[in-house]
C-alpha cells in the first residue's frame, strides 16, 4: 500500500500543485448559484454543448428567471470576455460562449478558438 501514497494516493494533481499564495477567489466563487452549470461546461470535452432551458434548469436545480426566456442580453453582451453576471461568468470561465435561441428555448455553448487564444 505504500506505493499508493508515494504515487500520489487519493490526492489529485491540482491540490498537489496548488500554490498556498493564491489569494484570489476561484471560478467556483465567481459563478455563485450557477456553479453546477460552470462545472458541467468545464468538464465537457466537446467543443459544442447544446442544452435546452429545461436541461439547464434540471442541472441547476432551479428555474431560470423570466429574463433568460425573453431577453437575449441575459445570455451575454457584445464582449464575451467581460464579466457581466454570475450566469455569464459560468460559461465564460468554462471558456465558452453562449448563443441562445429564445423561441426554441435552446442554448449552444461553444468553445471558440478566439476565446481560448485570448485567455491563454
């Protein structure tokens, strides 16, 4: 069993490499109640993730506000890198853009090359 601990055991690589001097809040703190959406998008390998409003609500555990269903601006403004709200931070920090089709109640979350290149 000693080999298990010398190879890292149950400690994941991120926690072994984490700096004790990292004072800023992580992405989980920035996205607030949209943390589960952030984690879901972050952990998907596909460059495009398509979710219905219902699927997003099931993932979050609460209903989207009315603005999400009727206002395109709720899904992001002109600058996808600008921090605007917890919901837009959830996909922006997951390195994605959101394009909502309000009439179909569907959102396409894309991992765009331009977005990735500018954040690296």
